[in-house]
C-alpha cells in the first residue's frame, strides 16, 4: 500500500507532508507517523512503528530526495530535522506556509490553526483533543491510530490548501525572490546550526552560581539595612519603602491596581540618585542572570548529545531578524562584566576545536549612510575613521584628535539613537543632560549629516502613502498607525518607519551571509560548523587545522553579502571560549 501511495504522490510536481512525533526533542523523541497530500480534501496517513520505521523510510526516500518535486510544510524546519534523524534528506524546493505568511504579514500569528481560520474559514482539530493537557497529557504514540489519522491527514491537507492561497499573494507583491533567495535556504542552514548544538562548561557555571549567590546575599543585606522585614521580591513592599517611607519621588507613578510602580524602566529614572535604587537594580540584574542563565543552562543540556540545542525562529520578529528560544541565547547581556562572564562557559566541541566569533562593524550606521546617501557619513566610513569620533568632531566643532572620550560617548549615543528615532527627551535621559542640550545635539547632528534628516522625512512620508516600508531586499513592514490620530501610536509608527528598513536590511544581510558561509563550507568540505547567530555576530565551532580557511571564508561571505555605498566590515576573534573569541 505504501509503495502505491509513493508512486501516486510521485506523479505530482509538489506534495505536502507533515510528521507526527512523540515530542519536540529531535534527539530523544521518535516519529509516530507521516501524512501526505497532493489534492485539497484528500490525504494519506502512514503510521510508523519502531519495527517498521527503517523499512518505511527506505520506501519514502525517493520521494523526499527527488530534486524535481517541491515539498510543502508548515514550520518545515522541524520536519526536516525529524527526517534527517532517520537519514532522509529533503531535496528540491520547499514551501513553508508559516514563512510565506510571515512575509505577507510579519506581525500576525503564523500558526496553522490561525491561518486556516483566517484564509480557509475552517477550524482544524486541536491537538489537545487527542493528547489532552497538562500533567495528564499523552504522547502521540499512545493515541488510537484512527483518531491520529484524522488529525494528521487534516494537517497535511490544510497546509496544502494554505500554500495555494498564500504563495500567489507572495508573488503578487513581488516577494518570491526574497523567499527563494533568503528565507527558503535559511531553513536548512538553521536546521544544521540547531542540530550541531553548543557545548557548555557546566562546572564553570556552577562555580559562577556560587559567586553570584554570594553577591545576592550581600546586596540583600545592604538593601535591608534599617528595613529588616523587607521582602525585596515583593513589588508592594518595595513600593511602600521607596515611595511612602523614603519619598524618593514627589508624585510617584501608580499601577492599575493602585500600587506604587516599581518596574525596571521606572526605577531606572532614579538610578544614580538614590543608592538604594542602584542596589535594587543590581539585585534584580544578578537574580535574573542566575535564574535565566547560570542555573538554567546546565539543565538544558541534551542528555543524548551533551549539548544545548536552541531553536532559531525565522518568523517571529517584525523586522526580519532571527530570534532564539529554549533557551534564548541572543539575550545574554554583554554590556556588563557579570553578563559577559556567562559567555566564558560556551566552549568548543573538543580540544581539536576553537571558537571563532565574527561580527559586523556598525552595520546599521553603514546602512544609514547607504540609504540616506549622506556624503559626510559615507566619507567618514570611506576614510576608515572612527565613526563616533568623526560625529563628535562635527558636533563639537573639533578636530578628530581633540575629541574627548565623553564627547565620543555622546556622539555614539546620538548615532545609534537617531537611527531609532530618539527624541530630545530620550537623548537627555540616556546621556543624563538637560533637554535643551540634547536638542542641540540632535539639531547639530542633522546639520552635520543633512541627508540623514532628508531620508528620515522621506521614508515617513512614503510610509504614510503606502502603509509600509521596505528593506533593500524588498522585505516589508506594515505600519497601521502611521496616520493615526493618536500622537503616541503615530510617533511609534514613524520611528519604526525610519528604523525598520535599516534593521530589516541588516537582518537580510546576515541571513545572506549565513547562507553563503553554509554553501562554501559544503563546497570546500569544511568540517567546522556555525553554531550560533546573535544579532550581527556569527560563532563557529572551528577545527584548529581549518582556522585560516574558515576565517577567510566567513569574513569574505559576510563582507560580500550586499553591495552598499560603503564597505561592509567584519572583525573576528578566536579563543578557547566565546568570551575570549568575541
């Protein structure tokens, strides 16, 4: 029967498939079944049992490895990894309905049930009706096959129908090139990175955990001086002490439940003015480091591989950047020494390897120079000047050599702030200077780089006309509030209009670089592997013997990912851990 199904499906130019597994752990869970669909309202379900898996895999192999047949799926990366564990490669074009929808409408939900209700006016079976919820939840292999087949076959059918609706819409707005040149090749690249995983030094984290716990106890003792019963983790008690007792603000901000507000952003406005607030903020920072990373990471090491396997999400951020979950490795704080120490625990796979970290230098400012065409900004990059010092020299009417480190810091904050549409109020808060001085810096900035201001005004005006902005590769960000009567909503949309083309283009450039590195590694038989992508940085688990070649390939692929009016520049470092390499 299975051979007949494979022969039938093989007559079509494309088919949709979906796998059912006992869970989401690629290395420890197993396949339970697979569904296939080629026509709407029809599908096959193939139950896999442990004893027939090897035989069934061989029968379906020609179908999946046929370059000439396109494959359709929803979040196809997961299925790709499931099949790769069975020794199957998915070749040929891949249409992922989740990513197709992400290109059409980046800020909505992209799960199959939501898409089905929106585009097909059909509500699919919820998985909980089969496996239940919470502690009593079953795994799929324990559900009666008659019930599984309805659910699984429906998944393949609905996804096939969604592809028929979504792909023509992607073509209609001209984003098929972005899909096939950037998003589709990224699927296999990310699957490789996730399956490689990252090795961590759990012992080093355990030691660090002792150190941080000691620091927490010290901070707690200092905060509670004179407040012996204070529970620092109680927002209510903290608010009472800070605002009712110590009266650190004349008109304290209140929450909806009429309590004193003690959230991070609000307390930050009192930082460096009240020692207790500084201590509380440090306490919270240390506590977060401990719970989110130092104690959590060793728990996430996969028992089969001995590595951590994060999930990279291609369809989450509105700008096109990748994000990472379970655990989020892109959020490890690197500004403070305490956060940086966590990177020391990320180590190469063995003593034959080192870590290489390659990072774009100021990619967003280079994109601003490219998009605005501002001659002064372009010239500063062309002459290889320190861009923040060059900006400071213009702002404070000095030569490069006369710029002080404080002036450079202000110029750096202005450089990045202006890309994000910072206001005089925002800049004055960041730099802790009067608002008038901040306004003068912003005005001076636009006088120094007049085309940046022109670009910002033009992009907002165009967004008002079209309702969206685009990256240099055509990726869209829709801005529904750009003409809103609500000034706050409109202001946010205007800032996004300026920022999205820059952030989104940086994201596309990084993706193109990753695809090219992946292809070059494969073509040259390189055994080193990319294991992480964080913002503008790539981390490679690099064989010592391949160091020269790998450094050259990574630098070349990253620097040639886009042809801009200014050169893309990459810095890299090598070390025995991520901190050393960065």
